[in-house]
């Protein structure tokens, strides 16, 4: 699924607006099922306009037994702990970089990482966010219900409480914001012995030698920070890296990880996971050409995709049909985030063919609340959403991949500007600049409207965020070339893109200022 090229639906007719429901007496104006980013944003926005709102949130433990508090995937087992661990890994590199800059350590070779300290610090931060989130709901007069929700019908949501008692919430509108959970492969031993991103950020012991199964952004990010902490990390790739992303950039991300010492098993799938007498895990695998192999690991982490948490909702009792005529576990919605039932909406990762990104869920949730309770009409624009893969050398992008641009407009109608560059920060410690690279995908005609921007290098997330606003504002290569950069920064490299792929010229600069 492409995270970058989803487009918003055509605006639906006025008759589909959600203010024309028959006036009835309901206990709530809105019940939100799911206490993650999108659901909470929608709920908190709604109460500002006088709506009476309740939020249901209940976390089923992972097969490993991991559970967490209010806040959803991003806060507890996603963006926040991932970024903290990525930062911890970067700090390890910085310690080594510091020495040639003149920083002295009594015994530099004795610098080592402590997993227990890291996980304790990360979990302490997450718990503080859980608490602040609950207080924020209370202060904003959003009712928090720690129960697992399901539909009794389109206007009645049942909350199953911890003690298994049930409470019915009668509501005019419902927002489904239940997100998703990691999938396990259907192989012997996977559930019993494997972990996922639900577990890694609070793992009570060092992960040790780790096999990461899956080469999406979650798999690559986990393998990256584990290697940064000094653990042996291997990524098992079924087909390609970073499906849905620009494949030239994805290949370079993988190559940069190999340069860091991360191993890859390409075109390979696991067949079984067996626990050995010493507690370690024997993984048997098979490659596409039929070659079989095995290796022993301390930890096996599955990152093969996510499943929407719709099974427990009893959607049929409300008349809600999932995407693909009920074959998908995700929900199809119109431009107003409406399901096939007029008073039931959905936002976030539970949506079919929408970007699975926290800021997308938050923005969509807020806009939905404004339409429902404040007579606003703005709809969510799912096109050109920026994102970053926090691999050891970060990859940030916004807009179309080179492949998608050529498929849509034709190869002869697209021009690609590209360059390698040398971050100033890398000079003194003599870090590799081999994979520091960026490109702009643009239309060939006129002022060359920019279709996509791709950046591989330090602080890619910070770099791409500003350029995302420019791209959505109609950025052209003419404007980009006439923008004066801030020197010396890595972000300025976008303003110095002069060489095109079609020219065949070498995109490698002679100096930092060339």
C-alpha cells in the first residue's frame, strides 16, 4: 500500500451531509470507539462545540502478554517509543563521532548500551503521556470508558468492562477509530515464540541476536536501532523493501543499512520457529529458489503488516460493511469519512487505502468533528502526505515516487533532478556519505511542477516537513532553483538540484560548496 499517493475522494452530494438526520433523543452526541490519536483528536474537538462525547478504549494484551494505557499505537507502541529508541541509537553514533571533534573519554572502548535503562526510561515517558491524556480528557469533559466496544445496533454501542459487565451507550453518531495490530505469519511457533512491535519497546530482557521478519518501515526501523545498540540484527525480506515507497530510495536505504552491518536475507520466508533447550530460537526458512536454511536467534520480531481491529466490533449488527464487499478487515469511507451507515464514521489506520500515519488520523478526526458539530465543510486531503522512515540513515519523502509519476504521466513527460551530497557533520569523523542522496520528481513541461521529493540523510524528517508545505502549495523546479539555501545545512541541497537523470551527468559534488 502506498503511503504517499492516496488521493481524496470526490466531494459527495449535499444530501450525504450529516446534519440532516431525524431529531431524536440520544444520551450522547458522539461515541468514539478507540482511544488512539485519531479518536482522541475527534472527541476533544467535538466537545469544544458543545457535543456530549464518550471515548471507549481497551487494549487486548499481545500474544506475549504486553498491554498498555490510553493513547493508542503511536503513544504506546509506535511513533513515540520508536523515535526515542532511534534517538538512543543515534546518540551511540554521536559518542564515537565526538572523539575526533576533541571530546575525550577515559575509556572510550568501554562505552556500552544498557537495554534495561533504555526501556525503563521509554516506558516512564509513555506512562506519563498516558496519565496526561486521561487528565486532558477529564478537563475537556470527554467521558473515558475503559471498555471494549461493539455495536448492538447503529445507535447503541456496548462497552464490555474489565469485570465482563456490559454497559450500553446510546448515541447519535459513532466514530470507529480502533486502528490495527501486528500480524503473525501462519507458521509453527510464531505466536508462541515470536514478538512484534507491540512488545519490543518494553521487552524485559536484552533482545540479543535478532531476526526481523519483514522489510516495511517498522521492520527496518527496529533492525536499525537494535544494530545501533550493538545487537546482531538480520532482516528477512519476502519480496521488496519498503513496498509503496520509491524503489530507488528503498534500495539505497537497504544498502546503507548493510553498510552499518545489518544483514539481509532476500526473497526468503520463515517456515517455523522452535524453542531450543537453551531458550534460544531455531528459525527454519526457505528462499524463493527452494533453498532451505536455518539459524538460531535470541529474538524473532515479526513486522509483516497490520490487521485492522474490526473483528470485535460486530459491525453486522450496525449494518456496517467492510471494504471489498466485506472481504477486507478495513473500512471504506467517502470523502466525509462516512461508512455505508450514515451516522457511523471512521478515521485512522482502520481505513481502506488511506495513509496509515498518526498526523493523518488526527487531522481527519478534527475535521470530522468540525463538520458534525460546527457546520464546517472542509474535508481531509489524503494526497501528498509527507512521511519519514527512521532507518539509521533517515529517508523522508512527500508526493509521488519516480515509478508512480512515470506510470501516471509517462516516462517522457517526467524529469528527475538528483544529487549526492556531503553533510558537514560527517566530515571530521569521516563518516560514510555514500548514500546521502536526494531527488526531485517533476513534470518536464513549463516551470516543471514538482510531483515528489525524496531525501536520504541526517534529520530527514525535519528536512522534508517544510518542503511538504511547499509541494502542496504548487512548488516548481523554477521556484526551487531560485530559493537561496541556508549554508551549511543538509536541507539546502534541495535548492541546489541542477543535474537531471536524463543528462547522464555525474550527480556527485566535488566539494561541499559546489
